[in-house]
C-alpha cells in the first residue's frame, strides 16, 4: 500500500507519495508519468512523518535555503539503471547544470564501458519519480537546449532561474519530448 498527499508550491500543486516511511514520489501537477506505476495503489494520508519532513524541505528550498537532499529518506521505484542515473542527479550542485552526455560518460566509466547512450540517460531522467528533490531540472542538452523535463519547459526554466542559473545561454527547442 502506498500513500499520497497534495501540497502547494510556487510551481503549483505537488503530489507526494510514500510507502509509509520513505518518499517514493513527488510529481508536479500535469507532469508526464504522474504517479508512475502506483496511482491505482495509493490512498490519501496527510499525517505521515515523511510528508511533514518533505514539506519542510520544500519550504526551505523555495525560501532559497538550499536544503540537503540527505535530510530526506528517498526510495524512488525504478530499474537498476534508473537508480544509477538518479543517484548522479542527486549530486548535481544547486544552481548548476549538467548534460545528458556528461551523465552518460559518468555511467559508462562506472560500468567500464567505452560509451553509454545519452538517450537512455534521458529516458531515466524523464522518468525520475521525485521531481525537484532529485533535481532532474538541472539536466540540459549538450548544446544548451532545455529539453527533457516531464514537468514542462516553463517549470524547468522557473526552477533553474530560481536557483540562479544563467539561462541566457540555454534555449528551448522547437521539437522535443518534453514540450
């Protein structure tokens, strides 16, 4: 059994999901893949400790306090490859960006491979079930394109600018998977 609650934020309503102890999901309203595979298996429960802790984390984040991700007990549901990508996302510093290609190179190195597909990385980033906290909004195309955010380009841009990223060198593609 999984549990959910809804909280407000500067980017709209957020749905938080938990297994009772850990945060397993945070989706923006209207986000692609909202709820992942658990939407038929959850009930509303607003008083879980992890929800209270997450709400405080989000309040601190949106107050420019740059809270530590390690303050939260995170348990996103996904494949081993997705988990590996999400661990890398957790290490992207506040206010900085990294490219899908850079993540692919890091995974290839860890797996002792000569290369890894940036598109495969993009798929894992796009299916990140804990938006904002696992900062998939900090991933951009190697050419500076603002692509690949399941929550929408406007929200990605808002979060990057909120964190102080200079977005003048980034651009919105005419076509893409997250438009």
